[in-house]
C-alpha cells in the first residue's frame, strides 16, 4: 500500500453540507483503500472529532491542517476529491504538495447523483517557471474546469508557462 494524503472539503455552509462533506471524505477513504490499494490519511476527519480540535476556532483549525501536512512527509501522493469543489483548506494542502514535490491526483467519485464505477484519469501537464508537474484528473473535466484547478493550485496565471492534457482517458 502506498501512503496518501486525502484533501476534500470539510467545513460546510450548513450543518447538512458539513455532514455531506464528512460522508464524501469517508467515500474517498474507501475508494483509496478498495480501488487503489492506498493507505489514506484524512486529517480533517481525525482531528475534528470531539475532544481533539475545534474546527470553529481558527487557531485550532490551522493547527489541524498543519499537523496533517506533517504526514505529507511520508505520503507518496495527495488525492484531491473535487466532486464538491476545492475549499480554502484544500488549496493550502495543494500548494504544500506542489512546494514539496508530492504527486497530485484529482479524483471525482460521483457524476450527478451516481457513483462513477471506474475512475479513468486524464494526464495533465503544467509547465511553470519552476519546472514541469504532471498529475491525473477525471476524464470528464472540461478545459475550463482544468484551467480553474490549475490556477487555484499554481496561483497567478502568469506563473504558468503552458499546460496540456491528453484528449483520451488513460486506460488502467
């Protein structure tokens, strides 16, 4: 098994949205274990349990994020769940993964209301002033969605020299 960090939204605008985000994070952990033979670490599920840290207190929330990133030193990849968007905490984790050179893989578990049975990624290549980064993203993303993810992950558009992707999904 390869160790991975999982990034997904946690905090919701409503209690119902937060419960949905927790279910989604658990589904990502299940997907990592069952479909990808990965050992996932989800700091936002561990450290937010009652009696550990309070996500409503900004200092404790940041402490939990930073503690989770320590595990990134042993992780071989960061798995980014994108079904419900990319949150501020996820951006922090993505930027950290890029800074330390950890592989990024964007995953989408759901299409509409049904689960995608087999994940078929598309290889994305991004050339920045620092070098080339490659990662996998869901095959059904549009060009504008890919560009938005890259801009979020890499900051200002001027830092991106080029980016490209395969037009066909990578067969696994």
